[in-house]
C-alpha cells in the first residue's frame, strides 16, 4: 500500500499487567511502557477499577499520576496495558520547517545550551528589555583601553574622551599651567565628545 509522505512505522504491543505498591502518599508511578491516553490502560486499586476520566492521568510518557494517593498495600495497584497498534510517523531530516511548527511550541527547554550563536541572531533584535538586569559583567564588555585609576589632582587637569555610546575611550592627566582657584586641587575636566554619523 502506498502512502502520501512518510510511511508509518507500525509497532505491536501485547497486553500485560504490572503491580505497584501504594504507600498512602505517593501519587505518581513509573510504568514500563509509555501511555498516550488514560484509556490505553486499565487501572485497579484495592480490587476497585479506576475511572480513567477522573482517577488518574497520563502524559505520553511512562508516568501515571493519580488524583489521590492510593492507600498502603503491597501490590495493591494493578495496571493492565491493552493490546493496540501504534503508528509512528517520523519526519525525514530537513523536512520540518517554520510553517510546520505551531506558534510558541519551541521553548527554552527544547534548545540545547550554546546552540544559539551570534550568526543565528538577526541584527538589532536584542534590545534592553531582553537582557536580565545585572547579567552583563565586565568580562562581557569590550576593553576600551582606559586604565583604571584616579585622574586629576593637584597640578593636573583630566582630559577625557567619550564616544557616541557614552563610553570613556581615553583618559589622561594633563599638567596644568596654573595652580587653580578655589578649593585646593580642584581642576577643570575637559570632555571631548566624538560622535559618529
């Protein structure tokens, strides 16, 4: 039989039953098989069949979560897997495009650490509201070449160069020809603004 798109892969499962021990407080248990809907299993607690619509939930993994903790008992929780066929369609490499993905479906936990590099970020797309406060440290800033220190003082005038982004790109002490007036050591600070068109 032919198919449009990828050929489904059929996997057969036989029914089986496994037991779990209730302790009066645990609500989640790990099953041996992934379960996609609550109706794919039959659950019995203390010989009472559980309602798949209200008593428990599954999420497509091997976890079953009860709405209330089963009582204490050895093997008092029985989970029976029904016999069914699952068809799995695996997209071929390079076939998943932006239009295939639902809006908002790719979240941070789906993206590997260091997976997004500079070449994947569009120019001018990262604005101030996207940066968490206090996350950019001095090690992340480009070195301007200005030596850390105290400038000015008796006999010196400070000459500072500030670029268009407000960064100090140069600072130097210039020996003053006069002694200054007013408070001893107070000098004029010269700011040279460099603006780029």
